[in-house]
C-alpha cells in the first residue's frame, strides 16, 4: 500500500533549457523522492548523467506538447526567459489537451516584467517599489530624449525596452555620446527592442540578487546571491552571462534584508496578485544597495545564471514539492528550509568569451573533482567524451562553513578541470 502511494505521487518532470541554471534545477529536483522521470530539453553533458536529454528546442511549443503527452509529463519547469516571453505558459494554459500538465513560469503578459523595461518601470511606479527615476521615449521622440539627458547627471543609463541578448543597457559618461546613442537606439540600433527607450538615473552601489517562488498570491523567498558579471578581475571589461556567484552575500545584512523583503519582494508579489497575473514561477529581483536602501535595477521572470548554481545547493527542503505547490496555487502551506552554509561557484569559460570562441574542446578532470558540485553550462557528450559547447562551460560550485572554505573548494575544482583555453576569474567572492 505504502509502495503504491509513493509510486502514485511520483511526478514526471521536463525542464526547458540546457545551461548551468537548468543543470542546477535538475540536480535539486532529482533529489526529491517525488521525482519520477526527469527530462531536459535540450540539457547538456552534465544532465545526461542522471536525467534524459531530449533534442527539442524550448521554443518549439508543438514539439514540447507532443513530448509531454507521450511521456505523461506532470510538471514543466521553464529555465530561460525566451520561451516565457514568447508565451509558452499561455500555450499550455489555453490547450485543453494539456490541462493536466502544470508549468512553472509566468504567462506572456507578466513575462513583460522582463521583456519590457518600460512595463517593469510602470509596474514599480504603480506599486511604489523603489527604483531609479526614469522616463521612456519611443521612435520619433529623439529630441525629447536628448533634452531629458540634459536634465540628468553623468553617467547616463540608456536601456532598450525589449530583450537585446543582454546587450541593451548602455552606461555612458559623456553627454554628447549619450545623446547620439539615444538617437541611434530609437532609430533601431537593437532592432525593435530599442525603438522604445528607457533613460534612467544612474545608481551607485553594490548589486545583489533575490529570488522568490510565487503561485501568484503567496511566495517563498530563496537564498540571496551575488553574481560577478564582467569578464575581468576587479569586475572590469566586457559584460558576460556571469563568471561566478556567492550565497549568502556579506553586505546584505539584516537591515538591508528586511527592507528588501518589505519594500520590494512583498509589494511586488501583492502587485502581481492585484494585476491578476497568471504567474506561478520564479521572480528574480536584480537589486542595488544605495546608502543602505534597496532599489530594483530589473526584474527577471526566471532564475538567474549563475546564481541558481549557488542557490540550489543551499535549499534543504524539497524544491519539487514547492514547485508543485506553486503550480497548483497552494504555496501558502509550504515552508522553505535554507542551509547556513555558504555556497560559491566559479565559472570556467572558453578562451575569447564573451567575444567569439571555439567549441568542441575535450574536457578532462571531471572524475577527479572532490567536494565540488559541477554544473555544466555549455557542454555536449559526444562518443562518451565531454566537449565544450558554449562560452560559459562549467560552473564549479562548492559548499563550506564560510565563504573562504567554499571558495577554496571551487578554486581547487577549477584547477582540476582541463580543456584547451580554459579561463576563469580568480577574484570570485571578493567584496567589490
Ligand atoms: P539590466 O539589463 O537592467 O540588468 O542592466 C544591466 C546592468 O547595468 C545591471 O546589472 C547594472 O550593473 C547596470 N545598471 C542598470 N541600470 C542601472 C542604473 N540605473 N544605475 C547603475 N547601473 C545600472
Ligand atoms: N545572472 C544574471 C542573470 O541571470 O540575468
């Protein structure tokens, strides 16, 4: 009887995506006793070890539908933003054939919190959530945008309204250059994405990331994290997808944490409920501390990468159960348990990243890793060999009683892994 009951509750799960974030989500979900079959589309060499990778694009909704039907999928977890902004949740919720399948992520309307900077700023203004002062402009309003720039102090922050592959935010110190860029962006420098432009006040402070899981009314708060965005040590050089992360974050003390929850997280979740958004999923608050006060830099409607690689190892309770509760609108009774340990991750990247780089380099050393949780970011399994398949290749996560102990393990792992051209930052975890 007991066996039957346990069997009955096993869930088949499909995770969309194939980076370090999805590997970390899969690793955590796979620890749940309620996890039945686990699939990733497309997954990577790391997830192939314990789950089944399927060669489907997260944006091919009809193919995902067929797969869900064939494999009796109970829960779909959407990793990246693109399928959300393209409406994968709406697709599932409007198809009677898929009425039994639950999906983690917001519907398209609420995904605009990430998909449109203007939409996000208007939401924050409406719900009194602290953020930088701003104005938005559309194509044809070049002169107005330029005179607004004259009212601001340098540096100037120009943001393409839409998704621009992480390249749509420009921070410019020279007024004349900022004016020229504003005109270029409105003229379509980033295509449709920049034909609406947000210009905002520059905020000077330290950035941190907070994540919540919501069912649209209630929420659980996940561990706080910080990512290290730039390619070079001292956080210099080009922006990347993220070169490493730590959790918890030393400057996020009790006072800043309480303000973040009261002024940002709770009003945001209340706002989602007031707007009646169809939103069972993660909310990612990109924050900056300015003189002890939290301000929102951006919302994302998914988990962060590489933050997920330090957040997941610190969650002690059953994530799959929390996700199932969120997807069913039952989050009120869930309690999240978080470890007091520290987690750090160091991202090993390909030579040339974030510019052009070669793929297909053979990785070795994985079998020699000790006390490390490797999350593959851009790898592929070919003829039993792990090959590099992206700019960010592998996130080397480790736990420790303090940040230094965790970092020592992440860096020992970075020295153990080999592939031609391997690079990583040596200053992950340092206070910037
Ligand atoms: P976003 O795509 O909105 O996250 O912006 C990318 C990066 O630009 C952020 O992570 C910040 O480092 C920086 N940034 C964005 N907005 C501001 C701002 N108002 N003041 C200072 N830095 C900003
Ligand atoms: N680490 C930042 C992001 O995922 O957008």
